[in-house]
C-alpha cells in the first residue's frame, strides 16, 4: 500500500515538473517574439530615418546632416515609428481619387451657381421683354379705343338705338373688358390732384371752386399696365 502511494506521489511530481517546464518554455517564446517585434520596429524606424535623411540633406555635408538627423530622432524617438515619421515631414497625402473628386465637386458647384444666376437673369430679361412688347401693343390699340369713345360720344341721344351704333358700343365694351383682364386700367383724372407721375398738364385755368392743383378737364385718357404708366393723361389743371 505504501509503495502505491509513493508511485502516485512520484508520478504527480513528474507531471508538475513537466508543467513547469512547459510554462517556462512558453514564457521564453513570448519574450523572444516581443524582442523580435521590437527589433523589427526599430529597423523599420531606422530605415525611415535614413530615407528621410537622404531626401532632406541635399546640398549639405553628409556626416553633419546624419548627425543632425540622429539628434532629432533621439529627441522624438520615444514615441517610436509614428513620431519619427512626423519629425521628418512624412505627411498623410490625400489619395489622387479624393483630390479629383474634390476638384470635380468644386467645379460642379461653381457651374451650378453660374447656371442659377444665368437662369435668374434670363427670367428677368424675359419678363422685361414681355412687358416692353405688351406696352408697345397696348400703345397701338389705345388710338382705336380713343376713336371708339369719340365716335360714340358724338352720337345724338335719339340715334343711340340704331342697331349699328349698338353693335359698335358692344365691340367697344368687349375691347375694354379684354384690356382690363390683361392688366390695363384707365388713370383717374378729373377732380383728382395733379400727379406728374400719371398726368401731363397741357393747360392751366384759374378756378377758385376747384382749388389749387386740381384737374379740371381731361383731353386724352391715360392708362397703366401692371402698375406702370403706358400713357399719361393729358389734362387741364386749376391754379
């Protein structure tokens, strides 16, 4: 019985020794891997330093330049490879595709702004041209309106039932309705205060009953188109 116990204890002792040996070997392997990685990083950092030194030392004494680079590397070397690259001016350059995208985006933005300005100018010019053309046509129609008014005003009261005159009156009213629908309105004159923006004084009269600067008579009716004057009213003003 004692012999069995001894054999068991001996076996457990051997197993413990094997475990200890394995743990020790594993620790040594990990230490060796870390040392190798650090050595590889140091070699890469040294290679970067040499490359940067060769690029930055043009026109200087090689030995002096290397000493200067080593001193700078020693001051910043605590942070490893990353700081060494920053020290010698290695910058993160933008990818050429990103630069091209930015350039095209900027160009597109400028072109869109220019197109928007062109569209606004075109719409404004188009509106102005339309208004100028409309005023020109209205000016050509107004003499026809004047003739209708003069002709209808000259007809005696007893002849106004004439079918021809009734037809002319209907045409006149239809014409005035159409002009009003497109924005043409007559300017108020008789009994109103003279306004040079709407009225053109061609005669003055002394009349104390009307008051000063009041329109006494209208010789030719004036019209506006969309709040702008197409033709001024020709009037007689009381002093």
